[in-house]
């Protein structure tokens, strides 16, 4: 795959005697750096010369349409200027790895999978041509299969049976592929090989060497300094690697012989003479390419077809890469170490650096602790559980109880709503009537006595009234006020209307108005209904319940609070308007209390690990970190919480943690990893330092500062 010089400056392909070179590998989220030199004739010397030349190894993430994006070009230019280096070329990772395979006598034809944290690339290199596909994110087996199927759609395409996986997630992806029949993703009989970040960085260095020499290099031992950096943060991590790559059939030298790199030693302090002559390189005649392009790997240019999807970089990519260049610039230690032209400044800096390294080294062995993550094969078992959470209880497998904690939170608030009820109302008609007594005896009528008009409208007497008996042919009469029983204009009767008494004969007693009645009217008003109050109460209670749950969870950050375990109690509910009261809106004040019985998920997993030990074989054990809760049903009691469900325990091999801690104390990471991996059930080991002060890759000598965590490979 061809790699053009993007800076407009070409090397003259004359490798200088004892010259040093730098290769930088850019994955989507890390930077890998390698410093190397060429041995010519017997002129190998100590590394005292500057690092002036750099080649960039790039993941497909940095390409668009087969070429680096403008953002990528700007980043590489700025980086080269910052480090005061001459940019030599760039090379895609897949092409560089294929070139490295050819140096080992293996076929270049292969499928290359870059498995990174948030990005996955798949490349097919065959007969000098390259085709690429990508997946934005951590790819699943289905995603990989889909990308491979794109290659199968090419007419007459037969896929290679060699698969190379690299990147931070390479081992994890290989393990997942191992669980699935390879021929369902790749061709039947396919072999899968993984490369570490260090080996990828070496591949870029080999490509750079081929570009510098103008011919394939003969490889000797390499001592490599790699700096890795996450793009999301602005902190560098420097680590001297102790594993050396396989370099073909040439006789291997001890690490450090070729470049005078010594573990834990500043390469610019007290140069040491090289006791062994470097092997003279064959094919010393150098040639230049026939075109104006610089290449770091030989390719079939006619067959070249390196493709990536369009619109590869999203809008956020520019910002991400701008922040990345700031992170990359934290590698300015490279230029400080390698620039020999500033000798007067370099001497005090070197002394200060050594002092700092000694202090860090001492601190690393005195205050630093390390967590050893051991990944082991596992055997899953599934089972059910039924456990009670109770406040003040202890973890008890016999009674199936775990401890819990009761927590409460009180919240209050007010809310307003519109009244939706409609009601008719109005004023009652009023007036005066003369009451006639046609009998020979006086009569008394109490207030409230009802009289009725001939059209059926009823009125009530406003007060008690006494009417004298009739005199000859004239009735006794008395004037009294009346009011209509119902509101409305129907009660506004005209003068001269005659009335009878509801409970008396009209021939005995009667009434009549001389003046028309008035004042009766009717209208509609808004009132508060029971539904209005219920709806507002429900809405406010739901809102306060959510606030109370959030407050509960803020109070208990180290425990699990399930919604089913929360009880809600209304402490206050007060409306400012009654039902049927006239109003256009009304208010509600409410206060509620939420209480919950919480528990620690770690405690539940510890309980499940204990009860699953009985089902484990003698050489296996169940650990809380390797428990998965598959189903969980919660029932709240008066003072308890009942948990029922299903779980899966991944049983891992038993290990003697105290013995391992004693064995690896003070060892380097490589030695410690090898000692632990003597157990065939253990596939990988990682180390997490706190605080991360150790730059010499060694574990604390005090075994009490070493903890071990066994993770199941699921």
C-alpha cells in the first residue's frame, strides 16, 4: 500500500551511520512511539545522535476516501514541528502489518481487524490491493461478519485463511471468535493471530526502515521505547517494554545491544561502547521510486484500491482531534531527550530528570499499591434465590437474610389547576302580596308558608302574618312579603297575579299582588368539582414521589434502592377551594414522605457466591465479582424486603492469593505475569497501580500492597 509524503519533502535514501529514527503509530485513541537505528558495517556506536526522522502509522480512523483527512494532515504537521522532526511518510496499519508478515517469510494475503475501544476496522489485503470497511464503535461478532460479507460480494473473491487482529480489544475479540465456529465468519480452516500494541509499533518501524534503505531490511534485535496516550485525557504514560518481537531468521542479540538502550538508564548519560560489531546489511545499493511519491511499503500500485466509507469523520471529530494534538504534545519529552544541539541546557535537565526518576522510583516502592487483575477460564452455573433484606440483620445463608438500611425523605410543594365545573345560579324574584281570609275566624300563617301562582311558580312568605276574619261580604286581608323558591326570571310576575295556598282550599284563603314582582335572574358560573381535586392531587403526588425517590437515592449512594421497595405516605393534602365552590382556579398544598429499605448489591452477590460454593467442584470457587443477576422480583413487607430471582455464577479456579503475592512482590510486570500464567487456567494478567508513579514496571516489594482480583472469562 502506497504512502505519500504529505509534507512535500523527500528523504534521499542514504541512511546515516548510527542515525536514529522515530516511528509514531496513531490508533483512534492511542499514540505508540518507537525509536530505532540501523547497523551499517562495523560502525555501530552508542546512541548519541539526534532523532530527526519520523514515519506515522495511521489507523483507518484517520483516513477518508483512502487519504488522510485535512484534520489528520494538520495534526501530523503540527506534531512534526513541535518535536522538531522531519516527517518522512505515513503508512496505514494494515499495510504495515502485511509488510511485516512478508519480512518473516509469511504471505501478505490476509484479513486485518483493528479492534479499538470505540472503532473497528477490517481490511482485506490480497495480491497487493487493499479494501477496507469500518464500524463506528466496539464491534460485535455480527458486525465483523457483516463487514467480512462485504468482501465476499466482490466477484470471484476468495478470502485468505489468515486473520490478524490488533488493537486494545484484540484479545477479547479473538476469545469471542473462538467461541464461535470460525468458518461461520471466515473461511473454513482460518487461523487467527493477535498482535500487541508493541508489535504493531514494531511493524511501523520495519516499514520506515524499508523506506529509509530503499530495500527490505535484515532485522536484528530491537529495543523499543513506547509511549501510549489516551486521546480523551491529557496525561502521558511512559513504559519501557521488556518483551522483544520475533525478528526472522537473523541471529538475535540481547535487548539493548543494537541501540545501547539499557533498562532504567538515561540513553544520553555516560555512553557505553558497544562490544559487538553490527552485522553489515546486504543489498546496500539504494534506489528511488520511479514516481514523485514516497513509499514505506512495496505495493502493486495498479492494483491499489484502498477505500474507506465517505463522511467518515463526524462533526465532533474535528474537536476530538484538536484535543488530541494537545495530548500528543505531552510527548515533548522525545525532543528534549533526543536534541543534542542544546548540550548546555540538556545537562542540568538530565540531572534533574534522574533525580526526579529516583524520587519517583523510591515513592513507587513505598507508597504505591497495585491491583492484579487475573483473567481465568470459568464454568457457569445457573440457579434461583430467595433472600430477605432486613434492617440490622447480618449476612446469614442459613436463614437467607442480608442486611438492609431504612431511609426516608420528605418533600412538599404546591400546585394550581383550573376549575372545570359549570353551575347555574341567580337571584330569586321578590315582592308583596295581600293575603285574604274568607272565613269567619282570624287565621295566622307562619313564615315559609307556600303560595302558588296559577302558572305553578311557588313563593314563600317572608314572615309570619295574621289575617282578621271577614266582615260581611268583605274578606280579612293583610300585606306580607314573599320570595320565589327558585331563581330566574320566571318569578318576575306581573301585577294582579292571583295565588292560592298549597295546603288550603282556595275558597278559604287566597292572595294577590298589586305590584309586579322583580329581581329574578339566572347565570352560569365555574365551580370546583371532585374530579378537579382528584386530578390535581394525583399529578402533584406523582411529581413529589419522583422528587422523593431522587432524594432517597442521593442520601444512599452506596446501596441499591429499587422502586418496588419504596413506600409513599401523604402527610398533608389541603385545597383552598371546596367542591362546588365558585372559582376559576384553585390551589393544593401537599407533603409526602418516601421511605425505602436499601441494600448493597455487593452484599447480595456475596450471599449468592456463598450459597453457590456448595455446587462448585473442589478446584473451583465462586467469587462475588463473577456473579450475574439474571432476574429479580421485589416484594415490600412491613419491615422487610423479599428478593426472588435467578442468577449465574461463573466458577473460577482456586488460587492461593497469599502465595502469589509473596511470589510476585518486587518483580517486574513481565516476570510477574509469567509466574501467574504458569496456571494453565489463567489467560491474561493486568496491573493497576495507585497512585501510578512506577515507571520501571515493577511491583511493590511489600506484598501487603498487592491485591488480587480474579475475573472470569465469560
